[in-house]
């Protein structure tokens, strides 16, 4: 089934999710570097990347919801999509809580709870990312009905024909 929210022939949700996923993963790397080195700056960088990642995740979620609503009810794809979306909502809540805990601290210094929220969030993001891959790679959600190894460019007018 094709994505319902598209830009230039491609689904918007898959294009957007790389930003929050990358930013949130980068924030965890900054946290680890901060824990190893205790150098000022890594905790501030983590806070900024968390903020950008949460904002990006909220934008991506809008387009994911649009696509999810078009999946037929009672299907495995609908169930997986529900878990994928709910799990990602928890991911964003964990990182938002981590950010709020840091904002209340001096110089964005992360507390143990802030770090636990971020580390739990990135582990859960790995699971929800796999579920998103299952939706696309296994169940074909968001994939053009005219997809194929010899399909024409999505920018061309004529649709590919299935043989």
C-alpha cells in the first residue's frame, strides 16, 4: 500500500524519521562521552540534540499517523503500526523527560534519572525502528503499488506496469 502523505512521489514519514532517530542517538553518544571525559560541553550538546530530536519526532509522527490511518483495520500491519507508533510516543516522552530534568539542573548537567531516560529511550527506539522496518520491508506499508526493480522514476508521469 502506498503512503498517503507524499512529496515528489515518496512517503514523507520515512524521509523525516532519520533526523529524530539520528539526533536522539547522537545525544546518547554525547552522554557517554560526558560520562567518560567529564568535559563540559558534551552535556550541553546532548541537551540540544535531544530538543531537536523530540521536535523532529513530533513532526515525523504526524505523517506516520496519516499513513497508519490508511492501513486496513484488522491486519497485522495495523497492529504493528499501533505498537510502532505507541512505542515511539514513549521514546519521545522519555527523551522529553530527560531534557526537562537537564533543563532544571545547573549547566544542563544530566542526573542519573535523565541518563536512564535517555538510555531507555534509545533502546526502545531500536525496537520501534525494527518494527518500522517490518512494516516497510516485510509488509510493504508505504511502498508504491507500482514498485519494482525496473520501475520508472517517481518523478515521471507514467506509472510502472506490473508484469
